[in-house]
C-alpha cells in the first residue's frame, strides 16, 4: 500500500490553479454557453446517420483530417496546407501557446475578453498582459501596441467579435495591430457566422496572423471541432505539437457532412440573428437595463440590482445565463445567449418579472 504526500508531488503552478468551473446546472433553458439552441435539422441528422454507418469505429481517425480540410479549404478559399484542426479551438489556443511561449513569457489581450486565454496561459506558466477596453468595449491600436511591445508579448489574442462584450472592435484599429505587431496575432473568430466580418483575407499579406474558428457556436458544440487558418509554416509547427489523433473520426466526418449541407444550418443562424435584434430591442425597453450592442449570438447587459441575485432568480425559474459580475469591469453584468424564439420569450418574461 502506498500513501505518499501527493500534493507535494504536484507542480506548484498547478497547485495554485482552480479547475475551470462550467455551470452545468440542470436548467430547462440553457442560455449560458453561446451554443446553438436548435438541434441539427432533420436533413443533417439523416446525413449523420448515413455517415455513422460507414464509420470504422475500430480504426484510428485520419491523423491529417484530409477530407475535412478539403471541405474547409473550398469553403474558405485557402489551401489544405493553411489549415489545422483542433479538439475545439480551445485546444488550438493551448497548442499555439506551446509553440510560441516559454514559461514566464507574455501573452497579451484586451480586457475583458474570453477567459480561456488567461486560464490556459496560467496553466502553462505564462504571464498575461491585459489592455483595458474603453467604455464602448473598443480599443485604439497605438496604446494596445505599446502595451504589447513594452511587455514584450510574444502573442496577442483578439476575440472578434469579443466574448463576453459582444462587439467587433474597430476594424481599422485591429488592422493596425496586425500590420504593426511583430509577434503573433491570433484573431479568434469563434462567432464569425454571426458577425459576418473576418480578417481571413489579410492572411496572404501577414504571415504572423492566425485565424481561429469553431463549430461550437453554430450547432456542433458536442463534437469539439475548431480550426486554425494560417501560414503553412505555422501549421507545420502545430502538427509537431498536437497529439497524433487529436480530432476523432466522428467529429471529422459529421463536421464535413454539416459543412457540405449547410443551407438548413444557415436558416437557423439567420433566425438567430433576427432573434438577436428582437432581444436587444425588447431588453432595451426595460429602463433599468443597460444593453450592449452585439455582433455575436449573445447579448451582454447590466442590471441595476445585484446581478448574482438576478442570475439565481433566473435559475430558479429554469433559465441559465452567464453571471459575469465578478469581473471588475463587468459589475452587475449578465450574458444571455440568443436561443430559440420560445426560449428567448421565456427569458424576456422572466427577467421582466424579476427586475420590475
Ligand atoms: C466559445 C469560444 C471559443 C471556444 O471554442 P471551442 O471550439 O468550443 O473550444 C473560443 N473563443 C471564443 C472567443 C469563444 O467564445
């Protein structure tokens, strides 16, 4: 029998971390994770069933994701050599930090933004350098570049649109960062299908630019598929670092099917965009809410009362949203994902009851 002092064996950096807490309360209406609330449409499910029948579950996946990369390269008008597939784009964020940063080095990003940049960096012994966003949740390139340069950041993350604020930063300022930063610029376009704006066309002119996209927000969160579009030299480094079978067969095959039969999904996304406008309009009618503009499939808003109390009252009524109020810049702020029209209606009715 062994009884060693286990915690003594754990690296100090890991000891001081806390496991990333994901709300997984059994709420009927889940508007907390920016997923697509619509399940895959019947046409797509039929495609999935067909694909499943010819899947060899006893074989390892295609380590190169060739078929999926072919499909993506056609859709994006890039070559397969420009593409890397990740087990979610979260994995690609981790791999990029492994490629470009030694322990103690700096990762730069605006604040507030996607929490995983700092969390993954911390887990790897890297330091985060934040740059405060202005009152409109935007930034100017010059001071941001100054922050990046004085801290000697190796890599900058720009969430575009920005999670959790919802907006796209001024394109001209992002462009200036791409043009003038001599480290790596990662444009995280996880919400691209809702914003319909992208910096992907800048790739041929800037070999230090990396675009990240994800299938999680448009209907396949369960499959964990993200991808990077970048210079082939960067893709080669990703291929050195990633585990050989980081993308499983079902994720590859089903994603390929969905992308090749996208029309019914596009209809869902169009409906979500209409619902986003309606939600913003309806929420803005409550005088006591501050509603921030959104280019994504979620809306950030500030309540006049204690947001955590509102969060709990919504949860008691079966609606899960995201409570962001612990962040010093996001006092009393909640984030709600745009769901189905029925889900959004329930949310609007319940929030009206709670804040009245
Ligand atoms: C959700 C999200 C991701 C993570 O996507 P996965 O592909 O599910 O790992 C990345 N970046 C931002 C800004 C996100 O909101």
